[in-house]
């Protein structure tokens, strides 16, 4: 199986990884490790299982960050690296899901054309046979179904990533003494309809937190 590789300077890829890891491999608890993402699936069941695993792992990460935030042991760098890795995985899987259903659609079109060609080669010109083939494949309905599945899986992963980003920011608020403004910031971010503006506001907030931490550190540690 062909794979997309997310390189890690701390944990470089090895020969063993190529020989033994043929499927999705990542660890959001240790985001500095290498990530292996298949670029093609032959099984819809395995692909959907991997999507479910990605969503579940992002949920585990945001819950873990919430606990670490309450215990004051979460750091900004850990949040950033985890979100960066999760974003890479979600973006890669979105492309892979689209590719899978596109290949399915193209395969069905080819099979349909071959059946039409077989009828013509046999010298058969019976309308009901053409109608039976058209009814069997029903490409218009299949196209809509494939588009629905692509959008469904995309929304599922994007929603999980959005929640990871939002709850991670809230966990940092707990650590750096910004808990009173947590509800306001959460409302402000969720009120923006444009996802680009939401991400920009969230990153600005994280940057302000980071700057405050750096100033506090430089003041307390000469």
C-alpha cells in the first residue's frame, strides 16, 4: 500500500516502519513521532474505521488537554504540535476519502461502458437490455450518494478538529489565569460563521497567550 509520510526530526523513519506499517499510524499523545497515512484504500470498511479512529483520538486529546489544563501541567508547545499533526492527518484523509469515492465512480462508469460495448459487439440492439444496464448502475444516484459520503466524512473529521482547537484554547486559559474570559472567548469564536476568521481569531488568542507567557518567564527568570 502506498503511504503519505509526515516526517519527524526526533523520530526518523526506519526500514522497519516501511516493512511493518502498511496502515494508518499516528499518536496524538506524542505528536513529535512520525505519521504514516495510506494514500489509497481498497476497502471502504477499513477507510471508515480509520476515519472513526482519527475522530476518537482527537476527542481523547481534547479531553486529556482539559484535565491537564485543570492540573496546570499543559504547555503551549504541546498544544500547537498536537493541533499541527491532527490538521495534517485530517487534510490528508479528506483527500484520500475523495480519491476513494472518485475511483469507485470511475470504476462503475468503465464497467457500464463495457457492458454497453458487449451488447453492440454481439449485434444485440434490444432497448430493454440498455435500460437494464442503466438501471443497474444508475450513475446519477450513485454520484449523489458518493458526494454525500465524502461530505459526511469530511464534516466528521473537520468537526473533531474544530473541537480540538477550541477546547485546547480553553485549557490554556485555565493555566494562564484567563478562566474568567473563557466563556466570552468561546462565544466569540463560535459566533463567527467563516471558518477562516474563526481560525485567525483563535490563533491570535493563542499568540497573545504565548507572548504573555514569554514576558512572564523573562521577568521571573533573569
